[in-house]
C-alpha cells in the first residue's frame, strides 16, 4: 500500500523533468526538517504538468498518469484522496487559469480515474 511519504518520490521517478523545480520548490517552501504538505506539493507538481503540456513535452505523461492511477488504486485512504483531490482537482484548477481545455488530459487517464475525479 502506497503511503503519504512515498507520493512525491513516485512522481519524481515518473517525471525526471520536475527534479530541478522540485529542489527549488522545497528549498523555497520549507525550513530544514519541516513537515511537508502533500496537497501543496502535489499542486506545484500539477503546475509543472500543465507547463509540460503547454510546451508540448508529453513524453512523461504516460508514466505520470500511471503513478496517479497507482496512487488511486493502491494508496492508503489519504493517498487515494490526494490522487483524486490533490492531483485531479488541482489539474482542473490549473487548466481553468491558463485557458486550457481539461479534456486534453483525458486520453492519459484510465477510465476509472476519469469517472472518479475529472468532469
């Protein structure tokens, strides 16, 4: 079962292009040893995903959305909720701010995730 502390490492493994941004984000957002806020962290990651889409850099998308599916299906209750509310709803929010049609991401989502979180 996937636990809270594993989530961002899974996203980083699936999306190596996020690593530099992640290191900067953590340095700028947290003091040493401070507890990280998963939903806020996922929000920053989702911004990166939208940036990748806008740049038409889609090669990491299949792996990213496999992680989302894994979190949704194999995570504990907190992780499942973070996958749905944290990632998918954050994705909806980001796409509305940049005038990007959310439907462009549907092809990357398994039907169960689409039905469960994105409309």
